[in-house]
C-alpha cells in the first residue's frame, strides 16, 4: 500500500510539475530604436524663416500666404498703444500683419529653441524693432522680449496657424508681457 501510495504521489507530482512549468519561449532580442521620424518637422524652420523674412522685408502678400486659413489664435504686443493685440482668426491676423509691416516691424532671431511642450511648434528668442518701439523710447530702438516667440504650424508644416508669446518666463502675479505694458 505504501508503495502504491508513493507511486500515485509521484504520478501526481509529475503531472502537476509538467503543467506548471512553462516551456521556454524564444523571442527576439529587444532593440532600442529612435522614435519614428516625422519629415513634416523639417518644414517648420523653413516656413518660420520664410514668414519672418517676408515680414521683415515688408512683403505682405508673401507673409499672408504663409498664414493658414485655419489660423487659430495669436497674441502680440502693440507697442504704440502699450497693450496686447489679440488675433482670433486669419482675417484678424491679416490686419495685424498689415499694421506690423506698415510699422516697419523687424524680428531678428537670437536663438532657436525646440518646441517645448507645444506640438507642431518652434520657439525663438528674438530681438524686435519697429517705428513704435523706437517711438516708445526703448534703448537702441529695439527690444528683446523676455517671452519667447512661439510659432505653431499646420499639419503639412507649410503655414503658420498660431503666433504667440510664451508668458511662462515671467514670475507669477506679474502682468503678462510687461515689456509691452506701461
């Protein structure tokens, strides 16, 4: 009896152990590859340079052609009236562009930055000059805003859909864009 019990126990253990232990599975070795490349991002600097170049050279039609028909929102400084200028659509952006060119606005890129937390965007440190800035008495007739310029692009990367300033560079409780305010 002891022998049959021992044999039964061995059979049970053998049956259990074969069903519990998985058969080894071979899987391919893990490789580390860069994230997928999006060729559209290569267009962002080209579009930004074309837009800013057209603005600086007073080529209004060319600059307007680089503003997407679905322009979403923009904000800029009106240095002549010391207030913020809001653009809510392409028509408002076109009017803003017309006024900036008439004011001989010039944007010089000091440094290019990555898009930060913004999608489809580039950020820039800039130096800016215009008739209004000179008239406001800024030293040298130019200003380097503490806010970074952020340009966002359409899905093709060929047009600007947003022109904003990154106010996060200011301490809390400071009026947004104090460079612009009285």
